């Protein structure tokens, strides 16, 4: 095993230990093209939650950042979903992938609804 592979394996073991920081979520990637297969897979993820209470945007929503191992999902896409304890979160942004190839950071939302704002 090459040094890079050992570093990736150690990084995954540290970040995605489900007895520690991570929890198991269900990742769903729908097929988008003819002949493409949809993917449904249980994977470990480190989750951070937040809320957008309207801000300057046009939507109220709940936000979550999910850190997932790259070895589980080769290419996450906008519109994929993660199910966490029965709640479905939609991937809205692939924030980053780390330089070593250990993780993806995904921006997810849930419960989006339009706000009523008066135009200035």
C-alpha cells in the first residue's frame, strides 16, 4: 500500500468512526441519463446543522453541512439526497473536496419555503 493510500485510510478511520463523530446516513443519487443507474447507499457522515431564518435570501430553510468519505460517492451532484433519522436533505452545493482525496464537503438544505418580502 502506498503512503497516500495509508494516509487516506487513516483519515477515513479517524473522521468516519461511527462510535465517534460520524453517523450512518442514506445517500441517494438518482439516475439522470438513459442507462445510468441510481445509487442508494448507507454511508458514514459528519453533520453540522444550521438555520437560515430568511437573511437576505428569498427562502426560509434549514441548512446542514455533510462531510462524507470520497471512497463512498465518486461524484456527488446537486439534487442528490441524504436521509438522516427519517429527514430528507437535498444536496445544493458541493462545497469542497480535500486535497488528499479523503472527503467531500456538501452543503444541504431541507424545508425550503418562499418568504414574503416587500420590494423596496
